[in-house]
């Protein structure tokens, strides 16, 4: 049986779970009181938001190769995206 997920950003149906980087999970725990997962948190996202998320995640992982100003912007953009997530829609992949 296929499980239908809702996008953690807009609520649309048929979202696909994306992995949550460790740094981002720590941010959500510290800033938004996300509870520890059973195994690993996944972020269900629709096609539109998955592209935005993937681009930002890649930029975030590459921020060590950026100048300080650009790296700070990427970190701020990541924080903004994480603050928009509906934590009730996250999936604990057990």
C-alpha cells in the first residue's frame, strides 16, 4: 500500500519524503522543539517545493566554499525555509 504524504510547506497531496540534514534537524530541535525521531525525520515535499529544498540543501552543504556574505545568506535562507515547515507533516522513517 502506498502512503500519501502532504507537503510540509504547502499541504498539497502526493508529496515525496526528502532527507533532513543533521544540521537542519538540530536547528528544528533547538528552535522549534522538534522531538527526536524513532529513526530519521523525512520532509515530505511536493514537486515545486522539492526543487527549492534540494537547491537550498546543496547550497547549504557547499557554504564552506562561499564568501562569508554569501554563506550567511544561504544560512538565513535555510532558517527561513525550516521556520516555514509544518512539523506535524514530517515523517519518521522507522
